[in-house]
C-alpha cells in the first residue's frame, strides 16, 4: 500500500469516527439515490435539529468529490452558517472556499473542490455574470425550507440537488416544497434520538395565554405588531418574569420573542426586577456586538439572553438549560427551531426546560412526538388547514400544576378541583353559582395552611397558585356564559383578597 493510500485510509477512518450509525445509514440512503437517479434529480432530506445534518452532508461532499470527480456547491441563507459549514468541511478534509460579499470573481476556482455561498451573494454574482462556476455536479441546500433558494435552481439545472432541513414544510404556504423536490428521505425522529442519547429530553411547561388579540399576517403567522401589543403589556411581562422565577431561575436561559420592542421590554423588566445577568440581541446588532454577547452568554452559567428570531438557526450553544417561548407562532418550522436550541447534549446534561407562553405545544403537539413528514411534504395545504385555532385551544386548555410547584405544598395529597362539576353541583342545590368559586378558595386556602408554619408563609405560597387560580376563573366564566373581561379581572382580585383573609386565625 502506497503512502498516499495509507494517508487516504487514515483520513477515511478519522471521518467515520465522526459519524454515528444512524448518520451513516442515512448517508448511504442518500448515496443510493444519487447513484441511481438522473444527474438533475432533486432530493430532500429531513433530520431534526441537533441530529447532525452538517456532519452528514460534509461526509457526502467528501465522498461525492472522491467518487465523481466533480465539484460541489453548498448554499446557506446566513453568513454564520457559511462559516460553520466551511469549518466542518475543512475538518473532513474538503478544500473549500466561501463566496461572500468580498468575493467578486473566482480566478482561483480550480484550486477548490467545494464552494460555500450565501444565496443572495451567489445569486447576484451569477445574474451579473461576474463569475461562472464550472464542473459542478452536486448542489446542497442547507435549511432548504426557506424559499430564497428557488431563484438559484435555474443556474443548476443539470446538477443533482440535495436539500436538507429539520422541517420539510415551505416557509411560504403558496410555494410547497413538493413542487421543487422529487423525493423526501426522513431520518430518525426526535424521540428516537433522545432514546439513543443524541438529543436531550424537553421538560415542557405550558402557561395559559389569551391570544384573541393576535392577528394573522399574509405569511400565515402572527403579525409582529399584534404580538408586540400583547407581549409588551405589563400582565404578560409579569407572567414571563414569574414563569422564569418559578421554573428557570439560575439556569442558562434563552428567551424567544416576536419583535424587537418585546425583547427590549423583557430586558428592562428583568433589569427592574434586579437581574443583571441578562442581555438583549436582535438583527440590528453589529457583528462585534453579536460576537461579544454570545461569548458572554456562553461563559455565564445563569445568563439570560432575550432575542428575536435571529438565534433560531446558525446558533449552537449546548450549555442552554432553559428555553422560553415568549411568543406564539403558527410556523411548525419555527416551533422546532426554537425548542431545538436547548436540545444539544453536553456532559451530564440529559434534559432541558421549555416554558411555553404562546400555546405552541397545544397547537403543534409535544416537541418529541412522531411527525408524519412524508404526509406533510405531499399534502402541506391539508396540514396547514388543520392547525388548531386559538379559540379552541384556550377553551380546551387543561391546567396541570408543574411538579416543582407541587413540591412547595408539602402537606397536600390532592390538587384536583373540577370547577365545572362544582358549578353544576351548586346550581343543582339551588345555590348561587359563586359558591363554586368559594369552594375553590377553601381548597386553595387549606393547601396553603397545611404547607405552612405561619400566616406569612401561607401568604407567600399564593404567588405559586396564580396560574391555577386564573384557570379556575376561566372555567367558571365558561360556565356562567356572558362574562366580561372586567368581571374576570375583578373576580381574580377578589379571589386573591379572600384567599389572603382566609388564613387569619388559623395559626
């Protein structure tokens, strides 16, 4: 065996160590299609966030160049993804060049076997005929669900196109992915990757939020304007702060918002509450500011980073312990991307927290449930038409007290209370309907008393019951039918007042 063959074998052995069995299995499935289909075939590959799509297609690039003696182009939609992809390719021994805004011409293209480019930059260069890519056989599109890539397909009509994505559902409901891809290959699902130790498990807590004021825009998702109006108000800011203190305090936390003003308001709300370990980041930040903030976040164990959607892709921080969805979305892709930011395994990290303040879990289902991607790929309209509306979600919402909250009520065995049943019982007995609320107050009072040493401790426990109280009042309002928002607000205040008074003389 020659020295060059020995070096090549060593390189292959090194690369194989970087791929897990499930990644190798998917890689072989993809290569089977590349080898058996025409040169201008369009294939789509799905693998969950954190599953290692970049690792897989980097090895595909290496093998493709070796076997076919042709060059490869990789397209991304963000400069950060360009840099990450280029580094990964270099690690696999692929000599590559990044085509960024500074690259006007490619006089040295014969020196490279692979090019990594941002879609807008490459589109401008090709349209202006400033550069011409030669001998390209394979085009890989990262985050293929974004529609900006479609404009480049015309330049690569005779190339095999491989799109990779965690969610094979187009970002534009009017341009389904099935129109541009001939076939979909689906990788291991989230629950399988969790079971096999490749992803962390999400411990999800759902907070009931009234979303009736949100408006849906032309892109099918909630508008920034209506989201900002809801999530910047004092009630929602207080709910967010309470959720953080209740579940995530002390954990490295990433907060997603829909709008820069909301994110800034979150920053100031936490500052006013005494938290200095918080930063805000949006797409107006300079490269250096972004770099400094992300470095600070990485090195701050209890850091809080509030942001807009800038960190949904191209951001990998395995030390994240808590993700807060301080927004609602109707985008399945965005839903998976946001939660996926906390799913990376690291050392002893086997799980992470997700606090949902946008009814997203109910809208799409649990993050780790099996999704029929083949069906969504073939019939995207049918899927989008059947996304649950907010009115149904709120009416069907069932509050479940988190285990961390239950642990604060040491002397309590049962937390159940059926407001509808108590209402019907009161009416049947000929009593006023408000009796159901009074019985609810009695139960909450007993819970606090049984778990406290004195009246002050009992009163301090009331703050942990606010979500349960709000849920019970909402259920009561459904029972009495015509219930105004003002009456519900008054009822909530009166409930808390009577609950505090109920401790007098009990200790």
